[in-house]
């Protein structure tokens, strides 16, 4: 049995200090991802779940403004691949997932990002990428910890590419190197 606080092979933690850094990590993810892949996002209100999705959408060539689908529950965007952006925040019962047609999109022909995924994690595909974003405060102020837990080979490869791409400057800020277009 795994002890609490220990990391499994393939897990990763990243930290960011600004929304632009979180969006950049999303862009690196979007660049590395291929369908079908589901990203299960968790974190308190305002931690940057939608900001991360916005970065992925930009990397996929989506020009539309990305906003949280809290009230509509699902937004579909078209880029290099379809992006399905779900939000479980306002859902109370699993039956609402069926009404939404959730199972028709997963794993699907595109990439799915599910905010507040922990509310109905048992309905997500076993092979997915779990990302939890938490807020922290330290001597430099406020930041975010982004915890990535891959389930399956495809998600593990995405995390590996992300870790190989992300670097930091000496001052602790993210080195946001422009990403090459596809």
C-alpha cells in the first residue's frame, strides 16, 4: 500500500507564480496531447483550472475566448482537434452526466478537459491525466502547485514531454520559451 505523501512513478509537481505561467503550462500540455485524452482537473475556485485549459486551447489553434463552462456545463471548441471543456461544479447527481451526453464525448475523437472532475471521478475513463491545482503562499507571495498524475501510457508520455520542456530562470520564474508551431 502506498503511503500518504509519496509520489508514484510518472507523477510530477510544477509551480507557477502568475496566471501567464499557468497558461503556458497549459500550452505545453496542448502541444503534447493527442486524441483521445481526458484531463481531469481539480482545485479550489480561482486556482487556475480554466487558465490551464485556455493555454491548451491556444496551442491547439483555437481562436475563441475560453471561459469556464460552469453554467452551460460543456463547451466545444474546434482547433487541430476538438476540445471538449466540461465543468462538473453545478452537477449534483450522476444522472445529469447522461443528460449532458457525457459518455458520447469520452474518450472521443478530441481532447477533453473536465473541471471539478473529483465530483464524479468514477465516470471518467481509467486512462487519463489527473491534474490538481492548489494555491500556496511563501516568502515570494502567492503561487500555484500543479500536481500531475498520469494514468496510462499516453498520459505518462504527455507528462514526460511537459517535464522535458519546462524550465525555470534563476529568479524562480518560468522560462516561457515560445513554442514552435505545428
